[in-house]
């Protein structure tokens, strides 16, 4: 594939190059090699397996997705648009050996093209067209890709990912961390919130001494018809248990099950229960259950959710992560 600074888009004359293809009769093009105008016959996605070489000589094999690529029968070569890559947030660094394209704030190039002969000015991208079937039989994940791990692990911060790499057994090493926090659309759209409130100075001194709980409704009923989640957060360890609920009435039975699990699995009992004043926590049956277990009831005053800030913050965080994942993966709210 030839790098062309004059090409407005990516073009190929070979229909079998496409992993997916939408046929249509588009406008006609005039090329230098062919005098008669050539017509665009559709567009689609092309996957190309190729090597990327850094300036220091390190080489990696990667798979690059090109979209849109236009099908133009009659062309003699495949053309890659220099300008299209720049419009897709790539920056170019060049020397006599190669043109290297970098994603924002990353140190290793995502694409490198070299002269077809030494000291020539025509640059080629040498690779192999990869169809969808071949992609299923190979590992296309770059274990050093910062963006990949940021997305896969729920859009966590650069610092948390750095610590995760250091302290997690068998976690891939060699992730190239950007100098500055790159702009992530999923984070920007999914994590907007108010300024945080001061932390409470009162903390439990042993596991399950105090449990924070909150109920969160989903904006859209989930794929499996759940409408709520209830969270149980241990004040001492910050471990959290999340249970999905079909309706609010399930909160009492779920709390009974959680209390029984604490007594059976951890050989201890809950001593304090912190929640807001929502109806699911204020019912007579709920209070009778907590009193029968000898659990001290702590509740926030009306319209002050920050007094139950641990559970509120956790629910906010987990919903932000889910929203960021959905935005990035283009999934519906029901997922």
C-alpha cells in the first residue's frame, strides 16, 4: 500500500480486501495513472497485518483497521491517505528512514511506512490483508497498549493502572504510559460529577463492624430485567458486595441473605447499619429484622446523601464505570 500525500481518502481496487463492505455508486475520481475517470463502487473496513518499527529499531507486529476504505475498480495500486491519518488524531515524525505515526501521548508508533528503495521518496506500507476469519485465530491484543487496558479495566486512572501493573501477579509488563492524561471520550461523558465532599473521620476498627448500604435504580431496565442494585460496603476493609434486584421489595430478603452469609462465612456479626432514609430501609419489617439481630441502626438525615457517602460514592463510581464502558463499546443502556 502506497502512502499518498495527495489522496483524500484510502482506496483499494481489490474487493476481496474488505472485511465488510457496503456497495453503492459513488462519485467519479480522476487519477494521474488513469486518464478516464474511475467510479467509487462502495466502502468498507480493511484490516492490515504489518510491522511497526520505532526509531530505536524495536519492531512489533500489529493489526491496523482502516475505515472507511473506498473500492475503486481500475486503480493499479492501493493508496493510503496521509491526510486521513492526521485527521484521525495521529501525529507524524519523519526522517530519511521512515514516516512514523503516533497516537496522542504514546511513545511507540502505531504505524510506520518506509521508502520502497533507499533514499527514495515513495513510501510503502508493507503488510498482509487480514480477513475477519483470520482475526479469530490470532491474538490481536497488544499487551503494552495503555488505551486497551484503560478501557478493559473500567476506565481507571493512569496512577491506578500503574499500581495495578506493579502489584498484580502475571499482569502484562511494559505498558507505555503517556506523559499526559489522554482525552478519553468514555471518561468525559460517563464520569461528570459534583465536587467531592469531605471524608468522614469516623471509621470502623474491625471487619463488618459497620456496613454502608444503598439502593440504586437503573435508568433503563437491564437485559435480564433487573431494575435496581443494592450494595453492601464494609467500612473497615472497603470491600463491597453488589446484588441485582428485580424490584425494591427484594431489598429485605437480600439483606437477610447477606447477614446470614457474614455470620456463616466470616464467623462474625454486623454491629452497625448505615443507610439513607429510603422507603426500602424505613419499613417496619426492615427495622424489626435489624433490631432482632442486635444491629444498631444509623441513617442519614433527609436530603443529605453525603452522610451515607461511602455507599453513595461507590454506587456513583460503579455506574460511571459502566457508563464509560457502554459509551466506548457503543452498547445500549440495557447492557
